[in-house]
């Protein structure tokens, strides 16, 4: 599914695989398909790699053709124009490199940009890519759009402007630069479209916004929790405005239409305040689902940890808020000292209202209610499974993070392999992984155990310093689990243990598809393998890590809505969505996953893995 366009006044998009164009009908409820070109010149052996539509309705295409093997696409790009009546015209340029985005400016010029950050004019008559500006960041998938006579060049973390009339890059207005820094993070999905009166619209996970060029304010039209944009189950693909409404498409194949309705419910009856230490996909999803069911409840979500703050600062601020009466109603307790909050009688005993948030008794009690020793002051909405992977004879020697660091250090000193022993993308992700295993030992009773903290830092430091060869640092792609934070990734690390000697895997098992299925399929490898997986790291560890732990503040002003919020968190339908951040705890949801995949056609799929030095290949049925 491609970018949304206004084609002859109708909202349309191109299917890059099927070579069809889909047009929204007059009722704005159904997309009807037709061939892109009347003579079907593209055929079945092409893949559309980029497109845009001119003001007069001409479609510009960048596409690739299958190689002779019938499976891979050629690296050289082909180009074509398709007129309003469907006539296909192949065009050529002296440059066949792939560009990432295209747009026609209001000056009629066709613009394109590549991963290298160079903005081109694609001059069809001279068959040349005319270099206009080098934005210079490199290796980013930029998006282009227009706002009046400006071309917007954007990627996560960066937004730049090119002024068509002067044919030069111009400074980004401070208001939009600040907005971009605050709302479009490294992996954020976003899109924008041309608006009226020199403005443009932005759709992202924070909501729908409008900005007028050179203005001092970015106006929010819809907040993230009043629509699906704040639900991490959906990633924005494209947005377009057709005058009276906005159509937003998502990578998951869903479309949402938003328009102003003066008769819609807009009376706010109560406010629910939610606090979390950091942003959480699971929590965002719950809030989004809750707002759909309870539209008259205003949800205010405060994230405690900000740049420059220490953990002690955050805890002090939260405690002060609770004691002063400016308290949240719900706290996501992940990363906080739950014991300290319990001992100071700040949390509500949830066992007294369980009939409201667990009416059908369908939860995995040992996990959802793991913290019920002296009353139930928190409940877990998801869980991860901590795991270590290694060769069988080595695995039994790893019983702590310190042991794991010892083994990494031993491998680096004993063997001269240039390849990673265990791969982490940054020192920070190594520390975050360490906290998964040692965090509960370090922070307890409102205090940080300095000796244990120093011990964890020492282990993480040794892992980071020795995981890669000092003189020949080699990274490998985590793209197969790109929606999982580095510290949680296990399956990708495990695949290297299967193919390479002197490698180790650590992380958490977060989902069925990639993680658990791989870990339980080691015995199907095409080459005999003595790799094993251990759940947990210490012999006495829980074999799960509860996540999205929710508690209700005793002194909160809206306990009734808070209880309803927890009920929504455990709803079987809500637990089906976006489970890459942990397994559901609702047994009905787990049964749904099982029944969905028990069909014999879905029992396994074959995957292959190759060693770093390309000498060892294995296949397995997952």
C-alpha cells in the first residue's frame, strides 16, 4: 500500500505489488481497484518503489523489475509516466539509483531525494537528476511533501525546508523544529500533506497537527488518545486532506477517516490522571482502547523521566505530588520501587475490587497477580520470559549477570574471533538489559543498594567492552526484531549461537512468532546443534518478568475510572493487539492465539541462518 493522493479529485493509492490503483468511492467507505495503466505495461514482474502525482493528474513511477531468477528485484530503477487516461510512457534518466521519496512542487517541478540526503530535480526533458541541495545527514529514509512553495524534507529526528522560488535551502522555523524534536523520535512513523494557505498537516503517534509556514505555533487538531494515532498497534503510512475530512492509512492495512462533527460527544465528565516513568507501547494501547469506550473521560498521561533528570529526582517529584494531593490516579510501576509505595500506604489494595477488573476470572493469576503477598497493590498486564542461550556445557555455568560477563570476557581473551560474542547496539542497552536481571536486587525498600548497583555496572561494562573485537568492530542487523528494544531482543542473538562458536545470547522472550517458536525449535536444525536455552538466569529466579504493572493511588481523586481502566487493560480483545512487548495474561487471549495458529498449514515455516564467516549454514522448522 502506497502514499495517498488526490487523483482527479478522488483519494487514491497505488498497490506496489499488484500494480493497481485504488480509488475511494463517493461514500468514502470503499476503495475500488483498477489497473494503473490501460495497456498494463508494468506486468506482474515489477515492484513499485516510489510514486507521486502531478497537479494535472499524471502519475510518476519509480519501479524495479525481477531478475532472471524470478525472486529478486534489480537494483537499477526504471521510471514511467502514466497520464490521466491511463497511457504508459517509459522515461529514462542518466541516474538509476533508488530514491526514497518524490513530490511535485507547486512550481511544477518534480523533486526526489535519496538515502544520501541529496535533493534532486528530476528533469524529464534532459533525462538528468539535477542536484539542488545536499542536506547531508545520509542513510535515512526521507519523506518529501510540499507546503506552498516550500518542499518539506523530513525523517525521524530531522525536518528541513527547501524554498522553490529561490531554489535554496532555508532555515526551519523554530516552532516546527521544536515540535519535531519532541514528537518524532528515531523510530516514529509519520506523514504530512499539503494544506491550505501555505500550511501543512502532520500525522504521527502524538495526534494530528497543522502548521502554517513561519508561524509560532503548531496547532493540535486531534490528540493521540481521541483517535487511533496513539495506539502503537498502528503505524502511520500516509495522511491526506480532501477538504472536509482527513484519511489516514496505516502500514497494517487499515484506514481511518476523521472529520469534524459538531454533534459528537464533547462533554468531559471526569479526568483520569496516569503516570509512568517512561513511555510504554502497552500503556499507550490501553489508553487508546479506554478512550474509545469512555470518550467523556479526559485522560492526562504524565511521563516522569525527562532528559537531565536522575532516578532520585523522579521518585522525589512523584512522592511530593502524591503527598501534596496533586496525585495521579493510575501509576505504571515499571522501574519504580513498588515495595516502598506499598509500605507507605500509597497504593489501593486491588483485591477488594477484583470482581470489577477480573469479572470472569480469566487471568493467569500467578503472573497478573504476582505481587499479592500482603495484599494486591499492583497487577501485571503483560509478561516477558528472561532467557540465556549458549552451548550446553557452558550454559550450566551461567547463574548470574556476573557469570555471563565472565563468560564474555573469557571468550574474548581465549579466542581471537573478530565477530561479536554477544551483540548490543550501545552501552545504554547493555545496562538496561542488566537491570532486567538485577533491578529487583538493586532497588528495594525505597533505597538503592550501592554495592549491587556497582556490581551490575561492572558486569555491564565488561560485557560491552568485550562483546566486540577491539580493533575490528562488527555490527549485525536487529531489523528482524526492529520493533523490540535492544535490551529485550533474544531471538536474533540466539540465531548467532546456533551458527557460530564462542557466542552467547541474553535478553527476553517477548512473543510467539519470533522468540518462543525459535527457542523451542532448536531440535529441528538441519545440522546437529548442542545449543540450549535456559529460562531465567539464577536457579531461584522467576521465569517471567511482569511488565506494564499498574497500581491505583489510594489518595487519587478518580478511583472508579481507574478501576475501569485496569478492566480495559485485561480485556481479552485489547490483549490481542501489539503483543511484541510481552505475552498477554488473559487466558482467553492465549487460547485465541493458539486456535489461530493450530491449523496444520501454520504449524511451521522454514528459516535459514548463516555464520558470520559464511562457512556454516543451518535451516530449521520453526
